[in-house]
C-alpha cells in the first residue's frame, strides 16, 4: 500500500533539498554489486552449437570417408585425386553461404529420415580439373573464369554421385536408414538458401587435390543431424558395431569361408615298414592290411582326424557313412 507523506515531511524534504543535506548518490557497495551483474543476450530460437571436439566417432567417419573418396574418385575421373579431412566447425548458415565464391558446384540434398536439408559444395577450380581429367585432358590448362555450362553440370553431377554414395555409406554406420536424396543442384550460392540464414549449421570440410590444383569439399548439415546421432558419435561407431554386430560383414565372411575347398581322406589302414622294405617295393607286390574294411575307420580333413566312418556301397558307388565326430583335442 502506497504511503502518503504528511505536510511536515514534505516541508522537511524541501528544506533538505535547499540546503543540500540530502545525499542522492548510490553507496559504493551497491555500485560494485551492480557492476558485477552483467546481462548476456540469448536467442531462444537459435540452436546452440555442439562441441565437435567431443565427438570421436565423427573423426573416424571423416577419415574413412576421405580414404574412400580418394579411391573412388580416382577410379571415376582417371586421374589421381587426394582427399584429406580438413576441419569440422559450427557456423551460421548465412555466413557460410556468403563465404562461397562462384563458380562453385552445390548439391542440395534431403537427409532421410529426418527430412532436413543439407548442402554438398566443391570449389570450381578443383571441379574444372576433375572435368578436364574426365574428358582426357592434360590438367595443365588454366581454368576460364565462368560458370559451369548445363552440359558440364550434368557431367559433374554424375561424378558427384560417387561422393554422395560414399557419404551415405559412411553415415549408415550410425543408422542404416540414413539416406541422401538429391533434390537439385546450383552454381550460385544465393539460390541455395534452403535453411534460415540465422540457423547454426555443422560444416565438415575436406581438402581435395587434383594434380597441382587444390580446393575444398564441404558438407553442410543442420544442427539437428548432430543432435540425432550425438550419442553414437560420442562413443564412436565402431563400438556400436561391436554391440549390434556388423551382420552384413559377418554374413559375407561366413559365406566366403564356406567356399574354401578342403581335402577329405578316409584312412583304410595304417601300416609300418622299414626304409629297406619300402625301397624294395615292386609293381604287383601285395601289402596285407591289419584293419578290416568292415570296421570303422578314420576320416582326415587336411591331415587331421575329424570323424569315424564305415565304408560301403550306395547306388552302385563307393561311399562312407559318418558314425562319430571326434573331439577337438584328439
């Protein structure tokens, strides 16, 4: 409830103002307390950046992707292409677009199952030398300063199919449903604004060398992609594979092992003779056997006894029937 001053209090207040006896300055302790309290601006609509250094699984993916791109692009282009991980950073999407200088080749991709958009950009200098190698050129000519023609863009898109495929395969180690769907491509950065310009994006950059030309290949993901896979990236995708099992690799290994040929030999009898007796053997000599053919005999696999069997005739052909599996220590 508001307190109303009396007439005497008002008179005393006015008198204090006239003679300067009232002190309106703040106490020193109040000033210090006010200076210590600082206000930090915060925009709730903007996602906070994720510390990329705390994601060891991401480094493993990038190293694997770089090695696969070097091999696959070299095969596709016909010239030696070196790809190495360069940097992994967070940035505002508008600042990233502003830093892209044409001519440049930009793939606009939809990431499934999240349905978010991403970009795949490569420098025009590098792409020109890749094109020249693809068409059998020497790779020594100077790049003309112009945008790519529609025909060149189509050829580049076929070459970049390899890149998109390898990115997808690398990230499938985190989630088998991960997929990159090409929606369109652009060679002008201002037409690639598929996300709010103030949104935080995640940039993975690779250094690309084609002959004497050097450039950058950049993958631009929205922050939601890192949020989806943050737990897997913290522990590394290799640990996830150990827990869930790399079924495709294991099945392929089992299949290949099942095709290895083995020598299987039923042992009718084991006899001993001296070196002199062996040297005196002639064609037509008869060796008596100590083992009856009607009794069980060993079956050796690559020289190791694995089974016991009985010999007989099946459909007019000599055959054996397995009667016992020998223990491993025998």
